[in-house]
C-alpha cells in the first residue's frame, strides 16, 4: 500500500476526529475528543493519504520557541504497521526543526497503568528515538498517569 504525507495544513479537525473515533482503545474519553476537535483546526497537521482516504494524521502544538508537542496522532487500525506512523513522525520532526524547535515532547499514558494498547504506543515512540522524561499522576489523574517522552530534533 502506497501513501503520501501532506501538510502542514490547518482546519483538518473533522477528518482527524473521524480517525480518532475509530480508535476507542486510545481515545475513549469524550471530553478529550471534544478538546482535540476544538484545537486541531488551529494546529499544523500532517495527513497520510492512501487509496483516496486519510489513513492517519499528526498535529503539533508549539509551547515556546524551543519545544513543541506531538499534541495528537492517530493511524487507522487497519493500516497500522505499514510505516505511516513513522512517516508522519518524520514529517512532523522535519517541520518542527525547520521552525527552530529543538525538542519534541509527547504525553501518553504512563507504564504504571498496564494498558496493552498504550504499551504498544510507548514502544512505537521508544523505537522512534523518544525517551521517557518523567511520569506524573497529576497532569490527568491517578488512573491515567501521564508519561512525558522527549526527543531532540
């Protein structure tokens, strides 16, 4: 399966939310989905397109001149493990670097929560060169510990 990465683009919340809703193992909190929907339109977003449809996306949020966050990322389940996620990360990293950003960070569910899906997510980011910085139980809540991963771009 071939795919192309486009972006950065703005105003892509509707297509991204469509993908998010197909991934309930990662995006099961409705208030978080609504927050993504409000913010994605205003964030630089890259899309992976395959066979005439959007197969995945990644949105970046810049916090200061030196660091940005991979705010949200999703790849349709049926096309995972085909290089789309890594290609989206590569595009986001190149873009962030071109903007003078030195570090990218990711917030994901921490390893003190044994969720299998998020274990795969952490493995994906570790394999892409991101490193755990610290796990916090107060960013979200005690049942959803937040692991911050970082990478110099």
